[in-house]
C-alpha cells in the first residue's frame, strides 16, 4: 500500500514491549510528543536485547503521571505520510501517531 501525503494507516504494536525514554513534552503545535523504546519478545517470550526508539505524536494529552521509564501502551496507533519541499527537492516520510498513551496493564 502506498500512502499519499496526509493519508493515514493504522499500525499494530502487538507483541512489543514499550516504555517511555523521555517524559512527554508539548510541542509548538500544542500536540504532545513522546519518545518510546520499543523491543520485541522472542519466541520464548523473552524481551529481545535489540530495540528501537520511536517518536510518537499524541492526539490527546498523556496522563500527567506518565514519566521516563514507565511501561506504556499506545491507543489506536497509526502512521501519517508527509511531504515537504527542501532546498534540494522533496522529502517524504511517515510520522508515528496515536490517539492516546496510557500505562501498560
């Protein structure tokens, strides 16, 4: 599937362990952004030593109790395609977004 700028697509984070690497911060647009460490579980249910940091823009403010180091879950995560013009041409990419962020159960 190809996304055009502005289009969105839901994504799944099932089977992944996520925790906050830096406390959520409000951006200049009024939206909150949070950086998460995301690691998969292996076939035996053990957390993989590898992982990635993912930046996520939230549609609603996170709970005030969420802080760095907390395990969390994304509510209705999705990606949104973007495009912008630079000096050398056009850049495109995907932004991770979610309706909300709450503590993991």
